[in-house]
C-alpha cells in the first residue's frame, strides 16, 4: 500500500481521457469505493507515476482513503509501449 499523495497521474492520461471526475463512470465508482474500498490494486511506475487506476485514485482521495494498494511495473523498453499500456488499461 502506498500513500495517495505519492501517486501522480501519467501525463498522457490527462491528454487522452481528461480529468477522472469528468468520467461518466465516476459516480458509480465513487459509490463502490466508499462501500468496498479499493479492491483492485492501482498500477504505477516505481517513481509513483500512475499507469492504471486514475479513476480509482480520484475516488479514493474524495472518500478520504489515504493509502491504496499499488502494483509496481518494471520499466517499459520504450515510452511508446508505456503509453499503449496506459490507453489499454484505462
């Protein structure tokens, strides 16, 4: 588990998907997180850059959750591969 302050959105995520709060699934996810917590670990680089789970992180923060489960991925060989992962995971 990591403190939520240690995680930051991937630059490409905001460009592609906008802010998590703008998602049509936000209210449903928020209700789920408030009821059940974070069930699926967020995915990040070792430096805290979030690769998957931007919506869950936003809901956790809004719900007052201060620590979330995180799975760390090894570095990608190319930045392009990382961006593909971000798109497919979100």
